[in-house]
């Protein structure tokens, strides 16, 4: 049991590294813009490129996991995001910083796939729901990364040095944690890569839920503060509270969600979370004051944040063990499709000066999850199986 706890802590550390590095880079976007004189459009283009490349990284993680193990894929991916962060910090020219973001994007996609591969295996070993808490570690480390970025900007630490610190933390943690990752050789290489042992229906079903969640999530994280400031006349010190409220709700959802799943089952939690999220979005859309919108964003995070971890847990119970890692890697692509489509649709509405309508889009899309709620019974079956 001590060994299993060590494995759980090590995998949780991997989730945390993803959140830390992501926040440390993204929240320093203004410094990157100033350094290379990049406009808003150029920065948006780079972020879209990262999302596209991340899909490639997710597929590559599946190939590495299939030919070796998901532990090897996860370890390599974590090393890559550290390298990407370092290169973003030290790149001397715009073309090189774009290349650095490509490296980082490959790592991001591979880490997202690898950490969920490992997370579902640890959950199976425990025999109870713990996936939501892994995603909660991502959120906590993301907040830490944002605070780190604010701190280094305050003391005027050079961008390159600040991201070198992040890279060093990442690599040091990998050295300590990776020996405790779960190593499982599932099958002969090439079987599921050829599509012979990969049932696509659950990949598509739960992938759709992941897509819908990340479409809403991306829109909220990108436009919530702008909505408060431009549509509801919030002050510059109040507008960021929308983002903070959403993240606070997400933290409560992810750290409390596992306990609720153990009590009433994943299917009911998904239905409840979806309904709560829709109520929160409805409050956001109809808000007449910043305080009302902030409360709506909190409720939205409280409801929707549980959807992603339970989607990966449900997939684990719906595919053969021999296909699990590749299935997760393939489904994880929906993460980036959702981010691109959601960010694009919501951004188009927002840029057209219809900020309130921007949040009608996720309000209309998220209820589709209710149609798929019955499929999440496999998450309860997955947690009863041992590795």
C-alpha cells in the first residue's frame, strides 16, 4: 500500500507539473508579446498553433505507450514541456520562439495523454474514484504558476531566467517521480495502432463530452474577465474575479467530486454537474451586475469541472485493457478540438461586440452531455477493476 501511495503521489506530481508550466508560460504572454513585438492576432495564432500541435503530441504519446509503456510516454512528455518552457524563455527571435512553442505544444499534448493514462491505472489499482483529484492538482499548480509569473514580473526577473527555473523544477520532479509510475506492457506493438483492437464508439462518445467541456472552459477562461469589464462595467480590479470564481468552483468540484462519485455513481454526478453548469451559465448570460456574473461563473466551474476526469475514467471501463493507452491518446485530441472550436466561436461572438451572446454558445452546447449521461456507468465499473 505504501508503494501505491507513492505511485499516486508521483502521478499527481505529473498532473501538477502540467498545470504549473502551462500557467507559467500563458500568464507571461504580455512579456512575450513585448519582447517580440507581437500583436494580439499574432499571439492568438501562436496559441492556436500550440493547440493543433498538441493533438499531434497526444497521438505520439499513444504510439510511445503502445511500443513501450505509458510510464515512458509520460516521462518523455514531462521532459519535453520543461524543454519547451526553457526554449520559449531563451529564444532570441520570433521564428525561434514559434519553434519553441511547437516543442512545448508537442509536450503538452503528450503530457495530457500520458497523465490520464497513468491516472486511470492508479484509479483501477485503488478500486475507487480518484481521477477528479488528479485534475484538481492541475488546477492548484496552475494557480501556483500564475502567482509565480506575477512574482517574477514584480521583481523584474528576466523571462528566460524565470522559465529556466520552471524547467529545472520540472526536470527535478521527473527524476524523483518517474521511477514510481505504473509500467504496464499491454500488447504487441501495432495491434491497436492499426485499429484492430480499438473500439471507436466510446472514444467518440466520451471524446464529445471532453470536446464540449473544453469548448466552454476555453471560452470562459479567455473571455470571462473581458465580459465583466466591457459588458457589465466592472472595474479592472473586479473583472479578474470572474476567472478566479470559475477556478474556485472547479477546485471544489474536482477535490470533492471523487467522494460524491463513490456515494452515488459517476452517471448521476455527470448529470448533476451538467445541470449545475447550465444553471451557472444561465446566470452568467442573464447577469445584470458583476457580482451576479461572478457567482454564475463559480457555479459553472462547480458543475462542469468534473466532466473531463470522469470522461477518462468512463473510457477506461469501456475499452479492452489492451487498447486503453491508445484509446486515451486518441480521445484526448478532443481536448484541443474543443479549445479551438470553442475559442473560435466564442471569440467570434465576443469580437463582434456581443459578449453576452458569447456565453449563450456554451449554454446551448453543454446540455448535449445529458444525452450521453447513461454511458458514464462504465466509470463505476472501471473503478472496481484492479490493474
